C-alpha cells in the first residue's frame, strides 16, 4: 500500500508505504524528512502522534489512509 497526501503548508506530498512483501514501512513528510519502521503498527502510531486531519488539503485522503492502516493492522495480527 502506498499513499500520497498533501499538507496545506507543504510543497511536496507526504508519502506512506506499507509493503509486507518487501518489509518496507516508511513515512516521508512534506518537508521531505522521513522515518523507517519495522511494522505497520509503528507507522500508524507515528502518524497518530505527528499528523492530524486538519493539516491536509483533502481530509478524506487522511481518513482513507487511516482506514487502510487499521485494516492492515487487523491482517498483521491474524
């Protein structure tokens, strides 16, 4: 799963990657700083701590991302 979202104050998109096949779990913020994680649950936790729906141009994109993350977390625990 790869997502790109645009913050209201950023020129570049925020990118989120959750790829179980290749074990890639990353977040890149609109200022191009990035984080690498060991699991989708770590990605979800980081997003909840550092981002909020009000920061994004299209709030539905943020909600869609969080819904997909929650679904992937359900799959991770199975």
